[in-house]
């Protein structure tokens, strides 16, 4: 029989009948993080660095991206420590923090958190969770889900601008949907994406021509380039990605394009090729590299390897 840790027992007692569900959620997150440190049975060893560490941990997971969510996370842990301190179980870590508001501001600044600016691209593990969510809900008849699934997969394969992806016509695909031409580049379609395309086409009984817009045919209602933003917001919420709350409940699909570009840069793809598929200039790609702070490792090896492939190398 699995033994319940001391911290887990205290947190279960705190969250029992808790009137703020978000407090329960964030205290359980804190418990999970402390378990990764092996301190769940040594609560007296937990300090303010572990509080900061939990915020950093969930920021890296994409679950704390805004100052609002960070504040709720800290308030939940603080309320928990207020209770167990009153009960004489352990010291209150927060009593040792001089200037609580400054403490929050410092974490926010360190992680570049705010409530108005979203990340320019999505973390790798969030993309994986997104794709896994699509697979899990493969049999759904939700048109919006099919739209964002196809848009996401096509954009990750070919990071073109939204207006280009949204305007794809059936003429851009080969007859068997095994490739698609985007910005004059023939992109091979994976078996999984081809399956998704054929499945989505079955949802519409209308006939289509080569000149028919691909996504408009599947959507089968009033169509514009913005129809993808709300479904993306909804799916990201489903997989618990922390998004700034907005009345519009939208998330820009351009960030999918940025994600694919960042991945290509990290994988040492020739910037000329990235600029070609994105229909942009080398200067634009360079700006993204600087703006996103992308680090390409092992420059020396890559440059020497490239030089060694030159036709004149053996003569040097």
C-alpha cells in the first residue's frame, strides 16, 4: 500500500472543501513539484527558492505564462502555509519574504511574465500535447476541430503566412493528397495528415473544383482567415496551456508558423529555405532569430562541416 507523504496529507486537508477550486489546483501542482525534489516528507527543508522553483517549473511547462496565473499560484501556496503555520505544523515560508509584492514582481520580471503579451511561439512539449489532443479526438465531428487540426499540421510542415495557408485551393494539392505546393515549394504530406484530410472531406457533401478554397469547402459556412483563432484558443485551454484571458477568446495562429520557423532554425535549416517557404526575406528571418533569442549550438562544427563539402576542399 502506497504511503501518503506528510505534505500530501496537509494539502489534502487544506483543499478539503476548499471554496476556491483554483487554490486546490495550484496546491496540487506545488505538491507535484516538491515531489520532484524529494522533499514531500521533509517540509521544514522547503524554502522560498522552492516557491520560486515551482513557478519556473510550470512556466517551462507552459502552465504559468501570465502574472495573473503566477499570482494565483503564489496566493494558493501562501494560504496553505498560513493554515499549517497557525496549526503549528511548520514555519510559514512567506513570513521570511521581505516585501511580498516585490517578490512577485521579481519573479514576473525574471520570467518575462505579463498579461498582455503572449509568447511569440509555442514550446515543443505544448506542440506535442496539441498533436496528441488531435489524435485522441480523431473521431470528432466538430468542424472547428478539424479546421484547426489541418491548419496546425500543414503550418508545422510548411511555415507559410496565414493568408497563404488559408487561401490554399484544391489545385495546390496533388490528386491523391500526398503533397501540397505552398509558395512554389512541393511539401510532402504525412500519412497521418493525409488521413485527416480525407476524413475532413467526408464531412461535406458539396462538390469542389480545383479553384475551390480547401478550408472554405471543409468549413461549409461563412469563411474568412480569422476562423482558426478561436478553435486554437479552445484547444490550448483544453490542454491547460496558460493563455492571457481575453474577451475575444482567440489565440493567433501565426504563432504556429513562428514555432515551425524556430524549430527549423534550431535544426540548422538553411535560412534561405526558411525564407522561401515563408515568402519572406533573410532579414526577416534574422530578426526573428534575434527577437526570440534562439541559440544555434556548435557553430564551429557546423561551419567546418559545411566548408569540408566544398569542391575545392581537398586541394587546400
